[in-house]
């Protein structure tokens, strides 16, 4: 019996290694023919320059060297440069030992695919939704091949890792692992502009609900990350803050004001300011009204904060919209909870429809620099649709079940498999 069990593990390990090897070959080919990967190049080359030459990625010399490398590889030159906290290089240090860009990029694609798939699976575990294996597999595949997911993977963006940390934080709050929630939030700050609103909402919720360990471990994680990378570059916080204040490295993407300005040049900026104020006030009101409404209400508010970030003056890129997946999973779980098979059909139709629609909005072309009009449509429409879906299920998420048969699905009871 023990011998047969051993061979099962051996065969499983061989199959796993074979699948990863095949995925590496496919990703290597995609890396060579897609000519995408500028995001990954900046992180990977910045890590290599820091480790090999002690060169800060915030200096003009580093920018010049990396842009020259991008030109030699046939990649798009990124005027924004490396504009993340230095500890964001934690994603790239393990790959900095790989000298060949295509191979390093292919490995990073595997890590992004695993991160995105795990985040979707973990997102399902947060809710009461326990779909069959084929439904879970379909959701993961759609997440990988949808426009935001595909661009994040091929472009080498760190957003899949951020999504995993965000989802892990939500799961940890849901299961009362507050220390883990704080650590995950701290790690998510490798892309502070797209998770800042979410982190602010979660920290306020934690304070209002006396979950101080979340806040404590969040700041402990930030301090440890900052101190560790100060060993490599002691002045990095000042360099990073100086870059932000002087706007030396503009973030890519569009704000809501710029998106509206594409279609309404005369009043787009003012309309964008009005939308940003409205979205911020709406989010604050929801947090105040539902600050003690239970964990499931918190999940809804967290998903809303991720969705409205695109409308609160933050520059958003298409790949950043993988952060909308927690909202889609939460809405899908509530549809299934209420309507069972019909709800499952609605959930799958919405997820697949948004995947196809995102490709349509981008004119079915995968590029790191989409046209201004296409990006504006994405920034305007996708958050509007996802936000509308969240408000469709708001009552079900915030208010406890009113029928006794539904009591087993209360948010304070962990559903069984």
C-alpha cells in the first residue's frame, strides 16, 4: 500500500514537471513572437543593474541603459521607467540570475499564470460558491485569456501578483488570520497606485471593527521591506519620493478625466473631477453605513473599492483590470446562492461576455500601448459595468438571509466542501 502510494506521488511529480516544461516552451515561443514584455524588462533589468552594478533604477543612467536594452530587443521604449517602490524588485530578484531575457520572461509568465489562477481559486474560497471542477477551470481559463489577463501575463506586469496578495488579504480577513492579512496588504503595495484605495478602505474597516492586528502587521511589513531594500540602496525612499513629487516618471494609462476628455475635450477634465469626487464620497458612505455589517458586507465593500479605483483619479491600464475579478466572483456567488443553476448561467455569461467585450474594445489587438480611444472606452465602460453588477447584488451581500434555509450560508460560518 505504501509502495503504491509512493509511485502515485512520483508519477504526479513527473506529470507536473512535464506540464511546467511544456508551459515554459509555449511561453518562450510567445515571448519571442509577441514582442511584448516592456513591463517585465524594466523590473528585471532594474534588479540586475542594482545587484551587479549597485545602480539605482531611479537614475537617468539606469533609464538610458534599460531603454537601450529595450531597443536592442525590439521592445517598446517606456518613457515612464521604473516608478514603483524599490521593494517591488522582490518580484524580479529570483529571475535576475537568468541572463537571457526571453527565458526570464517565459519563467515570469509561468509565475503570472500561476498567480492569476491561484487568485481566482482563492477568490472562490472566500465566498460560499463551491463550483464543480469544470466551472473553476473555465473561470481560470477565461481569466488567463481575457484581454487584461493576457496582457498582464505577456507584458510581464506585476498585477497578477498584486491580485493574489489582494485576494489573500480578503481570504485572511474572512477566516480571521489577521496577521496574514496585514502581511498580504503590505506586499500588495508593490503597485501602490492601483491598491491604495483598497488598502485605505481595509485599514479603516479594520480600525472600526477593532481588528488592529491587520493594521499592525501591515505597517510592520512595510517597515521590513523598506529596511531590507535600504541595505541595497539606503537613499531609495528619498529618491522614490523625489521622483513622485517631481513627476519624473509619469505613470502609463489614463485617468477618468483623460478618458472623458477623449470624447468631451472641452469639459472632460472637470467631468473627471466630478466623477472622482462622486466615487470617493460613495465609497466613504458605503464604508460608514456598513462598517459593522459582517464579513460578507466587507467583501462587497472591498470589491467596490477595487472597482471604483479606476474612477478616483488613478491612472489605469488594461492589465490593471484583472483586479475586478474579486467583484465578479462575489457577484457570481450571490447569483448562484439565490438562483442555483440559473445563477450559474448568469455568472458564466457575464464573465465570458466581459472577456470577449474587453477584446472587442481593444480591437482584438494585444498591445502594451492601445489607442487613446480604445483605452478611454475601457476605462469608462468596464468599471461602470462591474460597479453596476455589484450594486445589483448589494442587498444580498449586505443584509443577512431572511429565510431559515439560508442561515447555513451566513458569512460567519465557513462553508464546507
